[in-house]
C-alpha cells in the first residue's frame, strides 16, 4: 500500500471508531440517570449509620421537647448542629454551583461512557490497521493482546470504581477532621471518578504493551529485569500524573498494581521467550 492508501485506511478506522463512540454516548445520555446512580454508589454507601441517625434525632428531641433538659451552651448547640449537618451531607447528594454545570457534566459523562464501552472496538480498529505489517507469529500474539488488553482495561477501570474510589473517598473525607464538611459538586466528583477509572484502565495495558514489545524483539526478559528500578520510578510518576488528586495514598493505589503487573509480565515473557525464538526461526527458514 502507498502512503495515501495507508492514510485512507487510517481515516476509515478513525471514522468507524468515532461513529461507535458517539452512538454509545447518545445512548448513555438517554440513560444518564441510571448511570449516575451507578457511579454515585460508592458515595452513597458512606452515609451515616442508622444508629448515628437515631442518636442525633434523640438528642434533638430531648432538647426541643423535654422542658427538664439541661441548658446547653452556644458551643454545645453549634456542635450538635454541625453533627446534624455533617450526617446529612456525608455521603449525601451532589450539588452544582453553576447553571450549566449539570448539562455539560452529563455530556462529558456520556462521552466517557461511550469511550469506556467502545474501547474494545477502538482497539480492534487499531489492530486491523497494523496487522498487515506483522509476521504470522506477531499476528497471533497481537490477537491475544487485543483480548487480554480489553480485559485488563475493564479490570483496571471497574477495579478502581469498586475498590479504590470508596477507600480514597473515605481517606480524603477523613482529612477534613471534625470541623470540615464534605459537599462535592457534580463536576468535581465525576471528574475524580472518570479520571481515576480512565487512568487505571489505561495503566493496566502496561503488561500487554511490554509483552508485545518482547514478542517482536524490541525488549527481553533480561533487559526488563535489569531496568526494574526504573520501572518502579515510572510507576510512581504515572500514579502521580494519572490520578486526579495529589495525595500520596491515591497515587500508591495505582503505582503498586503497576509494579505487580510489571513483575507478572516479566514472568510471562521469560516463560514464552524460547517459544518465540523457535517461531521466528521457523518463519525465516520457510
């Protein structure tokens, strides 16, 4: 194929991907309420317990109804009022502070969902574009890489949503102590969620990238093992760049899985290196 034919092929693959993403985004916008309920589940599970609510209501009833209740100082009234407000807002509804925030926030959410669901199709289009230039053994590994890559992307994205987000929210809200009240805006909360899911999903593609590079001979097990210390530094840097907050706790929730995936990839590459060498020799002999 000539250069222009390659460009036409690339343009067609990009158009196919955009059509799928936009179509899925439109569907996601139609079901935005259901998607919002799903994504705010980690926040709602952090609401106060029934025992805490009963205690606060009993304190208010005693003070307002019982004439024999001891008089409270202004500081005690302020503390009780603050506890009530914190209970209601802690894990409660999101707020918005600009008239257009919800509209553009839903559009942003819809496109992210379209990209999230359509990611395997986009990866397939990339694979279809590069597969003609690959050798037979490279095509086989690229096909496996496509399947494993899609699985790792969703593992990272939804693992972040179900396991990292609740712990990160609990930690970050706890930093407020007894005198700071958490009230997240629509845009801030979903930016936090979406960037965290996207960062984890993309970062979990690291094993696939390293494995494919090893299969085409650009890196080896010995090379990657020698550069392990640099890989740890890169994992920390990616954790700082791809997570939406600057706290070390959230950064480590991404950096540690990346280091673990790097070590697993080293083991897989070492296990398959001999087989790849035989496949290349067979193709050259043919």
